[in-house]
C-alpha cells in the first residue's frame, strides 16, 4: 500500500512476510546443523558391543564425549562378537567393540588396547590376598566360568590342554553381569579381564589378580569400523577411545 511517506505491506503481504522470515530462519538453522554434522558436534553414533565394555569402559567414554559434544546422540546395543562385527559390516552400526578379533577381520581397527586376564574374587576370598595367580592355584575352589561362546573360555581351554590340567567349573554363564554378581557374593572365583568390573574394583567389592601361566596372553579389545569412511561424530568418538 502506497502512503505519502513510503509503503507498508497489505494484510496478505504481512502474512507472506511472516512466512518468508520463518523460512529464512529455518534455512539458517538447517545450514548450521549441516555444519555441525560436518564438524562432528552433532550426529548419531551407533555402537555394537560385547558385554563387558558396557559395564564401565563404554559408559565412561560416552559420558566424557558427551560433555564435549552434548548434541551427539548414541545408540548402544549388546551382541556376541560375530554379530557385533556383522552389524558394522552390514552398515547397521558405526563401530563395534570386541575382544580378540580374528586374524582376517574384515574391519578397520580404529582403537585398541590390551588388558590382562586374571581371577576375580571377593575381598574375603583367600585368593584375593595373592599378587598373582596360576590356574593350578584354582584347583579345589568353586569357579564360575565364561561358557564356550566367549574368547576367554577358548583361551583358558587352550592353556589347560597344553598343561594337561583340568579345572572343573561348578557354574558357567555367557552373562558377564551374572558372573560378576555371583563372585561378588563370595565363595566362587571367576576369570575375566578388568573390563566390566571397574566400579567393583574401585569401591572394593571385587579384587582382580592377574594370571601368570605361560601361554596366557593379554586380551585385546578393539573398536572396529567398516572400511568406508565413518561419520565425523564416530571418528571423533574413536579418537576419544584411543
């Protein structure tokens, strides 16, 4: 509408102007969010993990990462090793956390660390007073052992075979939480790495005693990604894991 001193929008023009301003604000917001995706300050990271990292290492890493990148979202799912690898290979997860990867793993290792294998015990158990322990020291004690689906069980079986030694486990389980809870009640011993019992060690509910038998190797925990480039957010999280 023309006025003596300029113009003003009609009622229809006011409506159009309001929508244009809103559209431009949404456009600016979209451009900003795309920039955040490119810098990794925003995004989604999906992780497929075996059980034990879920009980200490991974929550601590995600918490530290989220303090720096609060707008990055995480989806964390638990699988056995073979399924965790398949989740990444088939592009349903950005990263997998697994122990003792096979030699021809079809993934790129973006982070890795070695952890000792040892015996976990309640503080009141006689074994808890030892600095180190060997497998034959466990004879006659109640044992709760990982079942044959785990890499730790395969490692122990191999060492026992080379020494012609037999350990009778009264209890076996594929569940890390169950093993931890069972041992923490006292009486039984378990065999695992310190991964997954960090809080129990810190507050004194469990004791970890390293195994020193010949042939007992450190357990390698890796974060694996597909050969294709991961998102910036996943790459930043991998850097934190390293």
